């Protein structure tokens, strides 16, 4: 069943607000759940200290594989040019 809309002409549009409400306050540093929050730099430093050691070896292996794959066509091209130069009569 759907709720019925409030169609009274003198109905309030917003709920009554308690203007004397005060949020509960923690009593200074004696509050047990209150801690000084870490800065973004400290959070990222903690994260990367733990992650960098684990991922360094795998990233180094991938980087080495990429370098080897990039160098192979260059070496093959240089050897093809040298073979071409040996077969051409230059003199």
C-alpha cells in the first residue's frame, strides 16, 4: 500500500527543528576512541613500504622482458644491414 501524500492546506513543509540541540562532546584527550589521524603522506609511506618489497622483483622481471623484446628487433635490423653491406660490391 502506498503512503498517502499530505494534502492538508495548512500542513508544514519541513519537520520541526530543535534549535536547542547540542551534540555530545568528547572530554579532551581522555576520550578512548579519539586518536590523532595520520597524514596522507604517512598513510602512503606505510602502504608503499609494505608493497614495494613484494612487487619490486616482479616489476623488475617484466621490465627486463620488455627491454629484451625491444632490443631484439633492433639487433636483427642491424645484422640485416651488415649482411646487406657485405653482399653489395662497394668497390
